[in-house]
């Protein structure tokens, strides 16, 4: 039982009469309010369970006569499944509808760089080390065809200043009035530092630096108080993690950074620093809506498409491609809604499907795929 008002919880055995009451409580039409029979009130386990609910301020027990109309609480229901049926209905009749509004961010791997990596992109956004690049006309067309009121960000990942048509591409994308995010390796950033910092001065551009060589932090941050750049420190060990913390702590100026753990033959590091334990899961405040969203969509993938330098388009780069950059984004989004494996990938598989924290846990992520384990927790190892 989890109370979204104060993030408190208690476990119980869902069996016998308690299970019968729970099954009724979970019916949407009952609005979290059910009749408890005299027999159930004779059952010691049901009474103890109801007492725990009352003691934890999670509900109340009243005599039917006390209220003319009994108290109810709305169960938040996300409309995603209803929407999918509507989209199929519209698609079969050739109606464009609003399905494209579900596309919120597009990630273009515009080219490769000598400092890239060909595995990391399956875990996090990280430039590739390949020679292929996307045609800028194709990027521009895909972006213009993706435009909808909820498309908020376009990412350009790679080595922007070695991309031959970068200035045309930026000029064209500016016409969309959507935030552009330029993602670059630490080495490429240092090489073209002035050009990247000039870009970061523009209001609709964010520059993200992915820092794999954490020992270069001091050189990277030399000017950071004068530039508006976001830093992502990729750490693969506790030593790297501590080093980043120590170095950033020394810095008096406010630094915009995040530490991102990456998988690299380092399961112990993940066990110690990343895996969730019971305390973290039960003490992280979540609203009712947060919990129901976790039951319906994958918060890491929903609304996102990625285009690799060979032109293939993915809802998650770990799953098969949904088409190419030559396809219309609306057709790709429809395919993801009806046949995809990512946007609706929620914790329905074992061991999570048997776990009481199933819907308190964050959505499945690429880190789990990289580790080859369906859960990042200490509860079920
Ligand atoms: S088994 Fe799955 S649902 Fe349960 S705590 Fe671990 S990751 Fe979360």
C-alpha cells in the first residue's frame, strides 16, 4: 500500500478476504470506495489490514449511514490505450488526426567523430565513431514534417563543425523555433571550444558536452563561469565518481552538470551506486499520476525518435528500426503505436511483474539492456 500524499507505504499479504477487498478497490467504477461485509469485519487479517490503512492515513472505514453519498477518490486513467484505438480508426480512414502530437523530441546522429564510440550510444546519447553522415536536406525535411505543438527539442549529435553543411542546417532549423541541442564529445568540444561557446550564447541552442575523460575536467571547466554549457560526466567506477564530485565541489561557480553512470565490465560499481534499494523506492515521493504513467508508457522512450547516420529511424536504438529518414514521421509514430517495442515498454516482465514495487520503479532503461538484466535493484538479484 502506497500513500502518494506523504510517500509512506506498508507491505501486506494480498490473500484471503483482503484480496477480495483489494480486487474491488481496483475496479475503476468503485472510485477507491468499497463495501466491507460483516463477515470480512470478523476476519482478523482483514481488520488488521484496515487498521493499518487508517493508521497510515491511507483511507477510512465508515458506517454506510454516516454519508448520504459515500466518499470517493478518482483513479487517474491515462488515455493512451483509448488513443491507440482512435489512431487506428483514423489511420484506416486516411485521417491524419493528432497522432503526431506524441512526437516530442528527435535525435539526429548527424555524423561520426574520431573520438566517438560505437557502443555507448545504446546506453546514452553519445557521438559515434563512423564515417557516415546524414544528408542535411533529409534532416530538414524530417524536422519540418515532425513539427507539432509538442515537439520541443531537436538534438544534433556528432561533430557539428566537421559537418560540411552545418551553417545551412542550423539556419534552416532556426526557422522552426524549436530548442536545438548540440551534443558533442569532450575532445571535440575542446578542439572547437570558441565555436561551441559562441553557439551556446544563442537563446535557442543548448550545448551538451559528454565527458568520458573525467581526468580532463579542469581543462574543460576553465571558462565555464563565462559560458552556458551543460556538462555530462560519464563515470564507470567509484573512483571516477568521487573524483568528479571532489573536482566539481572545489568550484565556487555554479556548474550545470550531471553524473551519468555507464556500463563497462563494472557490475560492482552499479550494484553499489546505481541499483535501487527498498528505502529509495519507498521514500521517493510519487503522485498518483506518476504511478499511473509508469503503468502506461516508458518515460525514457515515449515521444522520442532517433535517426542514425545511415538514415534508419528508431524509437529506441536497441530495438529494430521503424523506417528511414525518408519516411514521414507520422507513419513512423503510427508504427511505434501499433507495433513498436519501446514507447509502451513498462515493467510487465519478470521479475518486476511479481514485485510489489512494480509501479514505483522508474521505467525500464537502456542501462538494463546494456547490463543484460531486466531490473536495476537489490530486491530481486
Ligand atoms: S524487481 Fe523490478 S519492480 Fe521490483 S524493485 Fe526491482 S526493478 Fe523495481
